[in-house]
């Protein structure tokens, strides 16, 4: 079993210290995606997770997601600011960091003199509903409905492509769960990325939605420059089992010391040239 996708950003070594067994959360959740337009196949992913404060581990039990193999697991010890994807069969792991990935894109843009550029534009957020929700897994919930959208502009070698992404979602959240790492899988949004447009959307959503999600349903739609739908997918996510005040061994959040970290860096030749800069006749760091 091998990772199907490797992000282009640096991976730092992880060292976790063991501590006494603590009370935490154990839950199971199911994610489903169903294509409406644009092709594709329905996918279902089931996870089992353990949470204790800022720490969380999410085991992929059944995967329909091409980026996550069954048997792999995600782990964080800082509330999701840094995530690691661990492959126990291959005995390796890699760091998942959206902010660092966006920084790598900026490095590529600089190396190519702006001839390769990815830009996020015109972020929009609108909350259209807030009301009392049903009891879910023994907890009161609040029902939110919102719409979130942003544009994407990609330029490469003088050629450009524009699209727009729109997310419409219903969320049922509870304020009865205080462990911030519970939202790592269910919310999936980082705290900040360093990109102004994305961070603005994250902040708007965080301000509009209180508590942590137990269930969500929505649609994700991609439009081309002319406003035509190129892809539309129905999504759902739901916690199906929730156990609180359970004993969680901190060792569960540790990556075995013998596991090898996967380090993916922008390659350079002996002269310190970036392959991207070479492609466009530039050296890495040239102004």
C-alpha cells in the first residue's frame, strides 16, 4: 500500500511524549459523496477516531477517498494546525499543511517570474438560516445553513484558466463538546492558511457557526469562466457513534519512532537552480 498523493511541501519530524491515560472522546463517522453533474462515482468513507483536547487520531476504516488508503490514519496534537498522514503498512508518514502548501505555490510563482500563478479571488459567505436543531446522539443541536464561494485563477506560461467554487451546506452543531480536536475531521477547515482570501472565509464561517458539527449535508459546485457548471457533488457527513469520558491512552497519538518521514521538496540541481526557474530561463532567487 502506498500513498496515492504527495503534497509539495516540507515535512518536519514529529516527537510526542507519553503521558498518563486521560478521559477523552471515541467516535465513528461516515462521509458520503454523490456526483450530480460532471461524472464520477459515489464514494463512502468510514472512520473511527479518538480525541483528547488538542489531540486527535482518525483511523480510515473504509475508504472511498482516492487520497486516503484504508488502514492509514491521521493524527494531530495541536488541534489540527499540523496534521500527519500515517501509513502503518509502509511504516512512513507525511505532514499535511495547507499553509505550507500555499507557501510552496508562492515559491514556484517567484521562481517562474510570475509565469505560473494560482490566485483565490472574491470570497463570499452568507448565513441563510439559524434555528434549533434535533437531538443527535443525546445532545441538543443548532441548525445552520450557509453558502460559501470563491474564485480560482490559474495562469501558466501565458495561458489562464478561471473557475468558481460554491459550497451550500446545512450543519447541525452542538456546544456540548469542548475538545477542539473533535472538529479536525468533521469541520476540516484549518485555523488559518496565510492566504488572505481563504482565511477570510474561515473566519466568517467560524464567527457564524457555534459549536462542533455532528452532521452536515450540502452540495459543492464548480463553474467555469462562463458560469457553466462543470462539476456538482452532493456531500454528507455524520457522527454515527459518540462515546464521551472514555479512557484514551496518549500513546495512541504517537507516531512510532521507527517510521520514516516522507520529505518532498522542490528539487534543485548542483548549481542551486529550481527546475521551474530553469524552465523559464531563471535561477532560483532571481528577481
